[in-house]
C-alpha cells in the first residue's frame, strides 16, 4: 500500500509535536547549555518542518490518500521483521560484553547485507562509517555514555 505524502507528512509532523511536548520537562545538564531534552527537541522540530513540507507537496499533487500498489509477500516481510527484532535483542545482550563499536558494526553489516545485497565489503564499509559517525555524535559531542567494551584501550 502506498500512502499520500500528505498522510505521511501529517504522521511525521504529529510525531515531531509529540517529541517536542514530551521533552519539554527534561532538565539541562549541570554546567551545560543543552540537556537531555535538546536532541528530542531538535529531532521533533525537524520532523515538524519536513512533515509540513510533505503535507504541502502531497496536497499540491492531489494524490489519493492511500492506494494498493502490489501484494506484500508474507515471507520476506516476516524475515525483515525477525531480523530487526533479533538485532535489537542481540544489541541489548552483547553490548555490555563486547561494547558498542563492535556490536553496532557487526549488526549493521548483517542488516545492510541482508537488505541491500551489495556485497560483504560494501556492507562492512557502510556499517563502519555509520558506527563511527554515531560514536562521534553521541559519545564525543553529546557525551552519551556508549560502552566501548573490548576497544576501551584503543579508543581512550
């Protein structure tokens, strides 16, 4: 099923509004200009903005609200769902033992390979770049404590 951009934009904007409202009560960090609510507010604002642009685009194109494009095969859908759920469970169980960099790179490599089928080296490259960018953004810039695990001596 394919939905109109107006429908998708409305859902994105609603999610953005919920994020902003839910993060309004989060206190800033000591001696910091930003706090726990900063990132959700930024994401919420971007969702509101992009959702609004999608609504405008969808209304200008006068698309149908929803239409069936083709039948969804049950087996690939269930396999994709199982892969995502298994990845979340593996992340929760393995991160305290191996650390974020190793677990995130391994899981992203497997997911990229499963979904895009572009080859192992390309999947590994994209996973390593994505993990590095996430590490820099969250661990270094936002000071979110990501467990370095086995790579603690290398990273620090």
